[in-house]
C-alpha cells in the first residue's frame, strides 16, 4: 500500500492506495493530528509521497521517514508534465501534482501555461494535437 499526504494551509489530507485505487481517505487539522492518529502504523505501507504548500515541515517528514520511504514532491520533481512557466517554482506543487494525476488518467501530454490573455486559440490548437492544456489567467494565481 502507498500513502499520499497533501499538506495545505488549513488541512492535511492523506489517502491510502492499493495500486491505483483509493482504499481510505483522511482529513486532519494538522500534521501532529495525523501522527497522533496512528495512521502510519495501521497499514502495511511500502511508500509515501508527500506534497506541501507549507514551509517548516521537515520535522514531520523526518517522523514519517522513520516508518516508510518518503518522496517529497516539489516543483522540481521529475514529472511527465511540460511546465511552460518562466520559473518551475512559480507553479505550486499542489497544482503540479493535480496535473500529474490528470496525465495518469488521460495519458496525453499536459502543458502548464501562465498567460496574460485568454488561451482559447492555444487551447484549440493543442486539443487538435491531442494535448491537454491547463492555462491560468493572472487573476487565478
């Protein structure tokens, strides 16, 4: 089984996967609550992937690493996604992880674009090329 942890600004979400199927899903108020729940000891975990938009979680990561192998998913983690942002770190790891999930479902190339004008022409062109485009307007940042 695999553990996926998403640490956001207000909640910590965790899911237990067997292959590609979600077996259990949990929501916690904090990383301390996740650890106190005993989740890491309740399942035969083989691996964990963790993404966070919160800084300063290294002590939590160290505690998880005591129980299971952990990959910390960051903007520079190799993925099948083509990130067209000027800086790879401009795109949050949470959004990048969502795009990777989309890729795993649709198995078509995905481009991330930050644009100053509507992307309808770009989107139409890339749809013809069997490519999924996620275009973010400046107001959506």
